C-alpha cells in the first residue's frame, strides 16, 4: 500500500515538476494566475491519466504511460505554452526537452537507491525527494538565466536546440 501511495506521489511530483519548470524556463512568472493556470493544465493531464486507470486498469495504464504518455504530455505542453503563453514552438520545445533532461537526475538517483536497497519504497521516496530538491534549485538559480536565453533570435534558438 505504501508503495502505491509513493508511486502516485512520484507521478504527481514529476508531472508538476515538468510542467512548472518548462513554463518557468521560458519566463512565465510564478504569480498566482500562472500557478493556477498551470495547475489546471496538470489537472487536465491527470484526468486523462485517471480515465485510463478506470477504463483499462492499472497494469495497462502504467504500460501505456511508460511508452506513450510522456510524449503526449510533452506535445500537449508544447502546444499549450505556444498557444496560451504565445512562446514560439522552438522555444517551447527546447524548454520542455530541457526540463525532461532535468528529470533524469531523479531517475538516476532512484535507480541507484533501488540497486543498493532493492526496495521500491526507497526508490520512490528518493525520486520524490530528488524531484523536489531539483525543482527548488532550478527555480532559485536557473530559471532567470534560461528566461534570458529564450529572448534570443530564433536562429540562435535553433542552434541551442540542436
């Protein structure tokens, strides 16, 4: 039971991390309106995920999530950042994919802890803790820098993205 709770918390923290950091990298201000707007986007994504759980069960939904949902979430987030916040598609892509790379630290720490302990509870716990710590670090020290990068000319963004 604890493992399932931690798995759910991990899923939610990773989703929140990805969506908020992608937006903050671009320069979306972390004010009340934007935080609520981004949270509603997260809620819509979670409803999609929950419908899958209800219709297809946990095993099928987790397998679907592992294979396709990250891509679907990233594509919808790119579209959302481009259409709602009016950022260019290239800027949105670079931001979302950079955020995805930042998520990998949590993955690596979790796999290291799983290898050492062999316990899924510690795996999820370490991933949640790492995700939160990386989120705080990025918000405090990195987001302002990335915001200035995304004000560059489109040609320069293509080079950065490549």
